[in-house]
C-alpha cells in the first residue's frame, strides 16, 4: 500500500499543478484568498488551505506577530500541519456548520485526515467582558485520521516581535507517552506547545512523535519539526498558549479537549442563531456576520477594520497599510448592521466605545481623531519594518498608521448617523451624549468649509471632496432629526439648518459637473469621478431616482477606458491614473464600492425595475470574487485575485447591507429603512 507522503510519492508536472502543497513554490506565498480566519475576539490567525498557519498576532489584535510568513516567507515564522510534499492530496477547507471552527481536509485514495483549527470560547451566549479565567487563551489545532493512513509533517517556527527577536527552544521530557511539550522563549514572551495523542481504540497503533530542533537560514531562532504517521482512529491535539511556570500544570486529556471544542462550537451556534435575516443569500450574510464577530475586541467593544497589516493593494506596490484599528468611519455602517441583524449586545458595546471616544477623546480644538486603537488610544505611530520583504515583495511593510490625525471631515457624518441610528433602533441617547453631540456639531459649524483628505485618506493635496461635504450634511441633518425626534434642546438649531442647506446648495452647484452629468470627486477636481458619491442615496442626501444621481451612476457603470469606474462588474474608487492621491502606484477595485453600487442600483430599482435587474447581476457577480469561505478582502485585482488586508470589516458590512436591502426591494418594499 502506498501511504500518502511515503517514499513512493514523486513530484512531476501534474503534481505541481494539482497539489496544494506546491502552491507556494513559485513565489513562496499562497494567494491572499487561500486563507481562512479563526479567532476569539482578542486575537486571530490565518490558516492556509495547505494547513499553514501563516499569520498570528499574540496575545491581542495589535500585538506583534508570532507567525508572519504571510509577509516574509523566509523570516516571518509559521506553524504548518500538512501531508508530506508529493502526496498530491485533494484539499477541502470549510467552517464547521454555524461556527468559526475551521476544518481543512486532506483527501487521498489511501487515507483522509481532518485538521480542525480554533481559538476556544466559553459556552455562554452573552460574551462581552468575558472574565479572563473563563477564556482559554489557546490556539488549538487538532488532526484526526478518519480513513486509511496518512503521514503528516509538522513544523513550528515562531518569529517573535515581527521577526525581530531571538528566541530559544526547549523540548521538555514528559512522563506520559501520550503527551509532549515544547517551550519557545524570547526576551519578552514565552509560548508553550502541548501535544496530546489519542490513538483511538486500544488495539490501534499509536502514532509516534519525535520533535527535532532545526535552525533555518534567515530565522533568528530555532523551530521544531516532526514527521507523524497517522492511522484510522488516531488523533493528535496541538495547543499553543502562554508559558506560565507559576501556574499549576493543566492535564490535557481527550475528554477535556473535546469539551473545549464542543463549548466553542456551541458558543458560535448560539451566537449566530440570533441573526434575524432570513432572506435570500442568508448563508453568505451569516458568514459575513461570523467574520465581523471575529473582528470585535470584546474587552472594549471596538471593531477593527481588518486583522492584518501591510497586505498590498498592488503586488509589488507601496500601498500597504496597517488596518488593526477602529475607524470612526465604520461606525454608522456597523451600528446599522448589528441592530438590523439582531445583535444588540454587540451594538451597545460598540456604541459605548464610540460614545466614550467622542465624549473624551476630542482634541483641544474639539476635533475628533479618525481612528483609535482597540483600547481607545490615539498614539499609533507609523513604522516601517524594513527587515521584512512584504507579501510577494511588496514593500514597505508598515505597522501603525500615519493617517490617525489626518483631517477627514466625513467622519462627523458617520458618527452622527451612528448615534441617530442607535437612538432609532437601539437605546435612546442619554443627556450627556446629546450634550457631546451639540458640542461636536457646534465645532464642525466652524470648519465645514475647510478642505480635507476625505474617506480615501489621500496623502496629497487637501481638497473640498464631495463625499466629505455629503457626510457633513449628514452630520447636521442627523443632529436636527435627533433634536426633533426627542424634543431635545438645540440652542443653535437655526445655524445648523442654515449650514445644512448651504452644504446642499454647494454640492449641487460645485460638486456636480453639468457637462459630464455627474457628481465629481471634489470642487477642485471637477472632471474626476469618485465612486464614494454612491453613498448619497444610502444616507438620504438625494433621491435614488433623481436624474442627477442616475446619470452619475450610469457614468460610473462605464468602463474606465470609457470614462467610468467599473470593469468586469467591479468598481474602482477612482482612476489612479487621473487622480493624484499622493501615494503612487496602482490598486484593484474596491469591494465596498461594488457593494455600494449594488445598493444604489437597488434603491433606484425600487422605482425603475431595470436597475434592480442590474443590481442582482452585479451582486451575484461580486459574490463570485469572495474566496472559498465567502471571505472578502479590501480589493479585487484585475486578474480576479484578492488584494489588500483581509478580511475587511467594511467590505462585509457593505455586503450585508446590500443583501438586506436588495432582498427587501425584491419583495416589493421600497426605501432603505435607515
């Protein structure tokens, strides 16, 4: 019998083409879309379809990486469990039903192995501020042979502090032959790998694990490797956690690990069961909600834009940013989705986080930073990690974010919309919150005519961006609506109304090009398109069937070479060859812009049906660009591959909103309901 991974396996051209274990051979990297996400609302990890865990910050989202092969295949570090190269297995990766437990299955004629990856969660439906002692801060990787025999290769090569720190390795002798332990210690961190063997029935052959230390070129410390032959019924659990010698040693048994996995599955099942959406595309929406849940930092309620940093917007390009922070801009979309989908606890925790920020984190002049760290901090210095080569050579690799104190006036519209929506669908705002609202709107009454860097965080010249002006209009409009709805005192009501109406007049005169018959990027760049203006009907700035908006949408739908922004059903945010954003390089289409186009078409389609048909077609087309787990990154390349940090919260929020409103419009309900 030829055991998969045995000596009879050989590498030929057909094997290289079909074997997922060879996907890294050309560049050293997997495609960005070939990963699944696991997490515990403190941190997360990305697991490739070949069983390589290539990215993990520890112990929190914004902590330095321990594994980062995703950004440097030689130095970054990894934790891989896969069949021996040349075995040519078929690989399937999926989440266990209604959960965030990731299953990677290796299938071969001679054997089948399941790999289950997860971070434990306690079996409680209400999880905010989960006590530390109830949350097992473990990374769990479990392999089980369910048919035949398969040889697996295990490699654990940590690279502490973004691969900047050296470390030592100690293989610890244990009394129990079914248990093994390895310690990895750097100057500031120590991790412990515990391995438990379950050989199944008593008459089954017990797999033998012998860890061997190994030093690889360019890595600052040793790793360990092992070759393991599994037979049907054999299972092995790998648990990586902090090494705390002062704590009592925990005895790991199959029953204990089974219980941890069961509780974790139960947690996710009960959580997603709260989802109120029962319409079309419910499976894709549910998966997006589960992904968004993984991006919540439950200690503070913050939601990060993405768990990754410096994944490029163009292969080999310089547009590589750190997204492990909470953007104010995401607030209204986040509150809207969480409340409409039935996740009130998450909405309240997030609203409390945002509320504290706009009450206590404003600058001396009253300005609000555009982003915060997961604990609410604003000191996020941008640093380049020059020792890392970047994903497929895309340099520089950046941590921190220099845009934290950019002037981006649109954020005031998003935060006011979030407060308004929370008051409408969640809890009534408090008096102290209303006072803070008044202070913010009074502040922007003094700066609404200023130029800014807008939603796309350009690093070039500040301008009067139309998107920013629309969102400033939203800020005044929602403040006035909130005052009227709650009969709240509003001393400067008349001034707010005057400015709101003036912004509207300005956008309609300075932000619309009569010759192009289109809204434009800025008052200065009055011949440039920007798909951000698709937000206008979504925030009720303009009717979705207004001729000015319809002609703008029709122009955006044209191909870039014909003056539009849409190619293969995917929408670019603007034409980088025509608009100088101060960054340089090119980029792919933006997932959120495509979903905004779908929602704009949907709202127009409530009145003119041909737009609804177009919305359905573009939405279905866009879904095909998600990965095998329905996960979306920030961008899609012209070649169809995913680009940028992944998964991106904004993309999944826009997906859910588009699906929700498209389904409702198809059922004959007009309007957006915001």
